[in-house]
C-alpha cells in the first residue's frame, strides 16, 4: 500500500505533483474534466471513490494522511464552488468529526495528519470543538488569513499525551 492518503482530494489543488506515486487519492465523487465557465476548468478524478467518513482501508495503513474536507454550507449543489470544493450539509459537525476520526483510524502510530480548514463560513474553533482534538501546530494562510493548515500526530494509546517519551 502507498504511504500517503489524501482522504478528500477534490481536484488536487495544493499538490505540486497531482499524480504523486506515493499517494492514494480518495473522493466521494468523480467530475470529468470540463470547462464550467469560460477558462475555468475542474476535474475530480480520485483513485478510489469513497466517503471520508467510511474509508475502505484497514487500521494503521498510512504514514501520512491529508484531510481537506469541504468547508462550504451555502454553495448550491450544482454551483462552481460546490463542484470545485464539495459542500457541507447541516450535520457538518458530525461529518467533520467522523471524517477526522476515520483519518486517524487509518493513520499508523506516530503518523502525521495534515488538516486544512478554510473558515470562510465556519470558524476553526467550532471545527476543533467538533473533532475534540488539538493540533500540535499550524499555520494561517490565504488572502485573508482564513485558511488553517494544522498538524496532528497519532500516538499509540500507551504513549497518549507523552510525545517526548516515544
């Protein structure tokens, strides 16, 4: 199995190598390459079609998991934004929590989870409350500093809360 999982790859926008041979790309949809608006193209072509809340992998399969879930509630089901980024339903806290937990389940001990969240609608504090976890560190980016990149590490139960004693 490849060591990296992108659990909701979308159009792989932040990947430098969109065909990275070390990564498995998963999304719950396929969007054939097409022009949505003039000069605006989108394509979602996952290796595996699956829901990030129910991944088809065994426990501790990956060394690195990238989790960039949809972050928009207001995007219409057939809008450019929904096509490009996906969309959230009213049960978004459960969906994000279940997705985060599923990403941690498939992450190997001492593996790293990179979680990207754009708080254009939902503040990061509400997302962190929903997942009930705190990142090790993170970084804000974007035009308005509303995109958060956060790193989490999966510690074995016996080392929980003791990262320096690994």
